[in-house]
């Protein structure tokens, strides 16, 4: 049966695009190297019809399918398990921008388009596609939508979900649903688009999307401020929202230890206020103005004065050039890499209402310091969205692998219990994947879980689409 399936797949997409031998780790190993996977074959269709034919062939034999875009996901959802039974379906060759509609402010792009290429295509049309994240040079728009990616501009433009007006999807039966309308209003029943977005490849294969575009801001300014406390950071967020309104497009918080890792591992980068003992937190703010750079600078400088008067910042720098602004963003975006270079760590991508973040951080920092001696807390994230990457680095100089083996489950429970107690979510933007499927079972309400299982059973009765991802088997 396997040989017959592989023959059909070769006939469908061409033998060169059905890979079964050699080093397939680029597709089968997850980005964080948490779990080595094995695939029956890596299959690389070129268009929607080929995707549909591949799914039909797999449905016929009951073969599991794991869809994959750029394989930058952080929850082990885009790689197969170790059984070697699943077909890894790479969408990378579906990489055409099909159309840009200037008057409707939309772009229709295929799922395998790299996010950066989508941004560039919008810029060439003098428009903006605002989704932005550190993996944008490798992740795909299909993966962004399947994972409902967040990133640095959510505060102003929303998650990937808010940026999508329509989808083209291959169902678990291999049918093609053309939902590529560019409509901003369409109340004709259940919203299948929103069901697919964030479903992490478990309900359908996204092959194309119609995306919202925006006018490009006339000027963008970036500032970096040093703050005495997390409460001050939340106070500054409120001030910035009131003073800048929709012009506030980024608000990132970074703890001093996270910044010290960037200084240690990337000594070529200049990190403002790093090591300043009276400023345990720094914030990066971005102001995107529709009028002019001068207008943006005046409003930004006034905001900084107000923040200084209110005592919520100690010091601040406003970037003088685009190069300086890029450098500041580069520091922020280098934290995950610096953390990886420091060694193995336990990652949490949590959200809590911004107003409750100071209490969550104080409570959970104290808890971990008491319960897990030596643990080093690497806290940073999109404070404007109430989203923290609340990560735990093994004790300095210790055996990090042993630390993770012994402590990871306990640390996760301490953190996720604290998140739940603060009314938050254990996965803000990285999704559930296979890594957190059991966590979902534990923290999601039984009613919500039962509705999710009913939807999965209705759309994918054979359970072939990304089994074990989101909903545990
Ligand atoms: P993949 O990793 O290939 O897949 C992700 C999930 O979507 C998997 O479950 C997969 O099966 C499914 N999938 C992929 N393509 C399709 C498709 N066409 N149809 C159906 N299902 C599909 N995420 C954020 O939200 N915000 C951040 O700020 C952020 N920063 C990051 C920084 C770094 C350095 C890295 C490595 C990752 C970061 N991520 C972030 C996580 C990741 O980049 C995003 O989740 C991204 O959206 C995944 O896109 P991808 O194409 O790589 O998808």
C-alpha cells in the first residue's frame, strides 16, 4: 500500500518532488530541535490542484498529513512524529502573489509565499502589509495564518487573523474551498475562514489567502526607554496609547537579564541602558505617523516628557535615523537567538491582561526563585498585547539538559497555574502544536474541548490532518 501511495504521489507532483531518501531533517526536525521526526515522504506540490490530489491520495489510504510552511513554528506542529508514517506536505512551492487590488486594498498570495516577500510586494505597490516577526525571512503566509501569528504590530493592526479577508483551502477529503473573497462584510453563515485560521493544519490545508493592505505611514520613529518597574511599563503603555492613539504601533518590554544575554553573545550590538541597576526593564516603542517625521518626533518627544514627569521612565533615547531604529529593533529581535546561544531553556509564550502583568510577574518571579533555585528568568515580549515570553534559563554553569529533564514539567506547571490564576492563556501566539496538546487538555474548559473535538470530527473524520497537533490523540 505504501509503495502504491508513493507511486501515486510521484505521478501527481513529479518524482523530483517526492523525497524519501537522504537528509530530510530540514523538513522533519522542528526549529527548536525538541523532537526529531521521520516522514514517509516529503511531498512538494506546485499548486492547489496538486495539493488536493495529494490529500485525496492520502485520504484513500488513511495516511496522516503534516502541512508545513517555513518550519519556524515553535510548538512542534509542522514536523511529523517519529513513526515515519506521515506525509510531510510542504507548501513552499506555492509561492506566487496572484493579485494586488489597489482600490480594495487587498493582496491574494499563495500559502508558501515567504512573509518578507509579501511585505515587499505590498511595498512595491506603495502599500503596507503590517504582519512582522523575527522569522519573517523564512516563515510563510500560510503558516502565519495556520498559526494565527502575532508579532510586533498586533497593537495597531491585530494578529494574522485580523489581516485576512479570505482563504482558499483544501479539505481533508481533498476538495477545494474557494473562499478568496476580498469582502470586508459577509455575514453568510459560519465563518469558515476564522475556523481555519489558528487551526495549525488540523482542519484543512491553506493554499492561498486574500490579505488586507494599508497605507504606508509617512514616518516611523523608534524610542528606547529605561524603566524602574513593570508597573511603570504598564503606566507608560497607557500614556502612549492615550497620547499617540493609533500611531502607537509597537510596545515591547525587555528585562535586564534578557538584554545582558544579547550583550554577552552579540557584543557587536549596542544595547542601551544594559546593566543599569535602577532600571530593571527597558521598553521599545514605535510611533508610525501618517503626517510627517517632524510631527511624529514632536509627539514622541512630548510623550517622553510626560512619562518623565509621571516618573514612569528614567531615561530614553529616540532613534535619530532609520539605521538607528533598525539597530534598536535588532537588539529586541536578537533576544531569542542570544537565549539559544546561552543554552537550553524552557519557553513560555503567555498572555495576561496588561493591567495584571505586574502582579503576574512579581508573583511568578518570586515563586520560581523560591521553588527552582538558580533558575534565571528571561522575560520579554509584546507588552502592548499583554503577551510575555516568560522563559526560564538553566542555572549558570550547570548541566542545562539535566535541568530541563528534571525541572521542565514542574516549571511549566508553576507558570501555567499562575497564568490561569491571573485569567490568562498558556499560548498567546505560538499555538499549541504537539508540544502543548496535553497542556490544552489540562487548562481548556471541558465544554470548549468538546466543541473543538466535534469540529475536528466533522471536518476530518479520519483524523488524517496533523494528528496529535492541538488536540492530543
Ligand atoms: P510552520 O512552522 O511551517 O507551521 C506552523 C503550523 O502551521 C504547523 O502546525 C503547520 O502544520 C501549520 N501549517 C503551516 N502551513 C500551513 C498551511 N499552508 N496550511 C495549513 N497548515 C499549515 N510567532 C509569532 O506569532 N510571533 C512572533 O513574534 C514570532 N517570533 C518568532 C521568532 C523566531 C526567531 C522564530 C523562529 C519563530 C517565531 N514565531 C513567532 C513562530 C513562527 O515563526 C510563527 O508561528 C509562524 O507563523 C510560522 O510560520 P511557518 O510558515 O514557519 O509555519
